[in-house]
C-alpha cells in the first residue's frame, strides 16, 4: 500500500512537471519561433536609418510571423560584409541590405544570394545581378529636384547667378552618383548655374562641415550649396553661419524628428529639401511578398518631392500625428500580443487542469479498485478461515464420535468374542441356557437377552443354535466324525432335531451337505 501511494505520488509529480513545462514552453515558443527570420543589414546608424528601422518594426506589428534582426556597420563596408556573413551562417530566411557602397559590399551580398538567401537591396545599389529585388528612392529624380530648385532661385530672382558648391555623399554609393547625375542633367546648358566646387562629405555631418568650411575659404563666391543629404546640408549651414555668409542651402531626406531636415527647414538652417525616406514599411511588405512566393517587382523606386519651409511645417504637424498613431498601433499590438499570450496561457492552464483532473479521477479509480480488491480479499480470507474453523470443529466432533463408535464397536466385538468363546466352550452342552450364559458373563438374564438381540438381531437361543450349526458345518467339512457324533458334539439332544435345524439353516440335510462338500473338494483337487 505504501509503495502504491509512493508510485501515485511520483506519477502526480511527473504529470505536474510535464504540464508546467508544456505551459512554459508553449509561452516561450509563441515569443521565440516566428515563421520567418529577416536579417536587416544597415550600413550606418543615425536618424535616417533609425526611422527606416522604426517603420519596419511598425509594419512588423501586423506580421507576427516575421522576426527582424537588425545590424548596422557604422559606414564601414568591411564590417558590413562580416555582418552579412553572420546572417548567412544564421540561415536567415531573407536579407534586407542597405549597402554602404557598391564595390566593397557586393561580394558579401553575392555570397548570401549564392547561399540561396533572397536578398532585398535597399537605398543603395550593388554591382552585378546577384540580388533578388531593389527598392529605394528615385535618386535621378532627387537630382532633378535639386536642379529645379537652383533654377527656381534664378527664376524668382533671389539670385542672379548660381555659384554652386556640391557636397557629395560617398561617390562609390549609387545615391551620390545618381543625385549628381540628375542635378547635372537639370542644370546642363544653363549659363547662370555653375558648380564652382564640390567635395565628398561621405554622407556624414562632421565630414560635410569640414569640407564645406574648407571650400568656403577657397571659394567665397559660393552662393548656393546643394548637399546630397540634409545632415551634410545642416552641417554646411553651421560653417556658413560661422563665416557670416548669405548662402541658399538645399539638402535631401526631409525627415521629421530631432535633427531632421524638416526641423532644420522650420528653424531656417536650410532652405529646401527633397523628400526621401527609407520607407521601411514598404521594404518589409516587399520582403514578405518574396518570402510568401508571391509575384513582386524587381525594381521599386519611391518618388520624391521638394519640401520648403511651409511644407515642412505642415508635414511636421502631420508627422507628429502619424508618429502618435504608429506608437498607439504598436502599443495596441503589444497589448493584443500580451492578451493573446495570456489567453494561450489560460488555455494551457485549462488543459493542464483537465489533465490533472483526469489523472486524479484515474488515480482515485485505481485507489478505489485497490482498496476494494484488498477488502474483497480480506473478506474472502475471513470467510475461508470461518469455514476452516467450522470444518475443524466438525472434524473434532466426528473424530470424537468415531472414537465413541470405535469404543462401542470394540466393546461389542469384545462382548461377542466373550459370548462366542463362552458358547463355543460349552457347545456340546445341550442344556446350555441363557441363564447360565448370563451368569458366566456377569450379566442379568434380561440384560444378556437385550444385548444379544441388539447386537445380532437374534434371540440368545437362536444365536446359540446358529453357532452350533456353523460349528457343525465346519466339522462336517473336516469329515473326521459322523453326523451323529457331530450332532452331539455341537450340543443337539437328537440327531434328527440337528438334521432339521441344519436343513433350516443351510437348505440341505447334513448328509447332503457333507456329500456336496466332498464333491466340491474332489472337483477342486481333481
Ligand atoms: C543615411 C543616408 C541618407 C541618404 C541615404 C543615401 O545613411 O546618408 O541621408 O539619403 O543615406 O543612401
């Protein structure tokens, strides 16, 4: 019983442990095993990249089947290649790459593509065709917008002649090359517009400020600065202010947020910008189409537009609203997610409790059966013991009765032996009567009569006669004496009475008996 209780205790403990593990695993599982892992390799950090990542994360809220893994390489192509290689070894399902520059990052992207990972190139392009899709700003259009703006300065007679400083992004990155190309296309042949100097600011504010300052020192005639992004435009604006110059400045990106182009426009640091956001939402949507095997465009270009101070103020207000909405959506999604987790946890708890209840019922049944069969066995054993005791008692009674009967029989035998001996010792006495026998056997006449009658069913006279006749029978068979001699020897007063009694007993006369016995002996011997 103790072993049984220990066993059921163990079963309960194991079941409880298994249920708790299932609940924990299922909860963890829900958080850590989405269907697709998407690696996002950004070439740098900063407002533009952070915003793009934020847009992707907001879109991901609608796609819980996607896990996003972000890495950024601080404008370092070598580091970006290493990060792409680590995504390859992690066997991500898809790679989104914004390459730092074309030549340096192309080999790593080709490796990912060759490893069978779909590669979605964004923002900046790569060399060759080992990539799955491209999505990014229309940089030629952005260049055109830069040209349009400079032309508008002339048309609105803000300046008579544009002596332009062009601040480049990384020359080995496609947006820089294309923005320049678009700008050059738009100003080509216009005499009043001249690029008097240009330098590479590598997309970075520090470099932009440094090179702008140097160029301003050499080219004080510059009255227009076009920078390939807002960060460099704002940085150049600082150099311009330091030098107390009056220069129109345009950048690219027009981002909301602290340090973004919209704020710079609003605060008068720059005069114009061209819209160019990373559109993380669209990038992720395209990635999901690729992952789901749906048709997708190989090349997607986002259109741009000129953003002046007024537009910037309007957009900033809208951006605020949009950002609030996005934050609210993310919060709601998070709450829904947590609610879903709680609901799932509750489901598992219900399943767990049901399992425990079923186990409990099964255990109770087993315990009941064990108790029941133990009681049954005990009852059967008690019954058997009672029966055994009863049989023992019966046996004792029977044994006692047997002993009594045996003693009675023995006394009967003894009595008959003594009686027979007594009768046989006086067999030839024809006068032998019951009186004499009673005296010999120390009994009363009536007592002897009753005893003989009870033991043999015959009267004493008949018994004596019976013994006489059977002795006579033996003597006849011996054949040593005559019938007459035998009659007297066995106590008959007359041979004729002997013959009569003999015939009554054996169905034939003594002579006939003697004869038949002799014949029988002869036959046996012969
Ligand atoms: C951000 C950035 C943007 C620019 C883009 C070009 O890293 O420099 O300002 O528009 O990259 O790739």
